[in-house]
C-alpha cells in the first residue's frame, strides 16, 4: 500500500530540490522565505560563511502593531518592504530568491513583489 505524503512533506521535497541549485554569497545572499499558518519569516543568508545577514518577520515590533494578522498578504507585503529596506541599509542590492518549497503565489509572491518595489533585485 502506498502512503500518501502530507502537504508539508511535499513542500520539504520541493525545498530540497530547489536548494541543490540555489546558493547565496556575501555579494548576492539567499533570500529564504518561510511561512507558517500564523506568520511569515524571511532571512538573507550568506551560505559561504553560514550566517544570517538580515532577518525580518511579521512578529517584528515595528510591524506587529500595524498588522491585523501576521498571516495575510498585507503582512507579507510589509515584511518584504522591511527586509528590502534593512538590506539596502547594509549595502545589499541583489539577492537569490529561495521560496522554501512554497508555490510562488499568495503571500510568497506578495513578499517578493514588495521587496522588488522597495529596491531589491532578484
């Protein structure tokens, strides 16, 4: 009997497949997105050194007060704009987008487009 894989197991399979080709550096870090049921998180990661350069989420104090929910498209747009602003302050202009196995739709797409509008290139 074939066991049906859960939605999260399939996301993890897609994520591992994507990570084989995506690699971030100090010049062009990897923009890793994770969305849970209640919040959305994003990090800019230098894979060569193995550390996070910039991180933002819908739980940040400056965003949480103005958001009705941390799990909707408006929250994703706010997080995308925030991470782009923080990256540009650190001198990071371009990134490699890692959608974390999620489909490029809804919150993930809104975050990416808000980051692009704020000045990040990917």
